C-alpha cells in the first residue's frame, strides 16, 4: 500500500503508527506543515526505508509563519520531497493569498535550482492559481496535486502540465471526487490519507493502512480487481522513482501483510 500524503508527526503517538507502517510494508510520504517540524520528523522516521519526509509550509499557515520560507528554501537541498505547499483560496485564507502565491513561486524556483523535487501541492479553491504558478516555472520536478478539488477544465489543464494526483478515502467518498478521479490519467495516480486531519467515521482519524479503502474505490472506478489496482499503484510509484531517482522500490515488494 502507498500513503503519499500523511501528517504522521501529528498523531498522538507517531512512532507506534510508523512501526505498523513498517511492519505492513507501506510506502509513506510524511508531510510537514512547517519547516520547523522537519528535524523532528526526520528523527521520528529514523532509518525506515519505505518512509520519506517532505519539508513544507502549509498555505493555511502562511499568514502567521511566512517568515519561515527562508528556512524552507534552505532545507530543500536536504530532501527530494517538498510538501505540503500550495495555495488555499477558501474564505478564511484569502487575505494571505498574495503572500501564499509569493511563497509558492519561491519554493518552485528553489526546486528548479536543485534540479527538481517531488512536490505535494495543496490547491483547495485555488487550482487555477497553482496551475498558473506551475506554468511559470519549468524543471521544478514532479508536481503531485493532493486531494484535487478543482473543475474538470482545471483537471485537464493539470494533466496537460504533467501533474500527478494523490487521492484518498475522504476525497473518494464524494461524487465529485470520484468523477475527478475517473478523469485522471491512471498512470499518474497515487493513494493518500491526509491523516490525521481526515476521519474514519466516528472511530477516529484515518490511519495510513486505511488507504485500502481508497484502493477499493479505485477498483470500482478503474473497473479492475483490487490486486490489479495495487499493481498499478506500485507501478506508478516505480515510474515516479525511475523518473526522479528518489527511492529504490524496484526491488522491494510490499509485505503480504499489507493486504486487508
């Protein structure tokens, strides 16, 4: 299984979560919301081979923490993964939108300086703004639009720009999310949870292994058995790795224990 967008450091006991992730052979991208969390995230991850840390500055935090962009820029040289970054145009964050855009473009420029990064991008109510920034900056690496919620026209534009997409149980619970996912190029889709911000009904936050629910939804959308979905997703991850040379998964099969 693959959880390519998880805020694992925000669980009450992230080490216990990561121990199960490791035991089940889950590939996980650990997302940070501020560059000040980067050092702690790396320490929590330790030497786990299937878990990587991304350094980011969440657009929802830009109003209060925009000065941290300098630290973020300095840390991009230390990792192949950047996230969560992006734009948020929802009403409560529109006031900081110009600063969000400035920071996103600075991040893209820094990624290009370092010959590209894998970038997990937030675009709620701001898909066109994110795509405008992507269009203005070449050679930034691989943009992955996390929980994309734009229009079909914006989705088409994103696909034409070479974007990837990460989809999770919460996104796929809505009719719009399923329609968007069906229109995405299936060879550029990965699974995510966005946990622990997302919840599993009344039983608490989603966990990385709950991407199994997204796999089941993709089986319906792609009209293939679960094993076919898992093979495609792992193939997509290998394609991403081959194109960016960031993580050796070609010879490491997920544990059978990762099956639900």
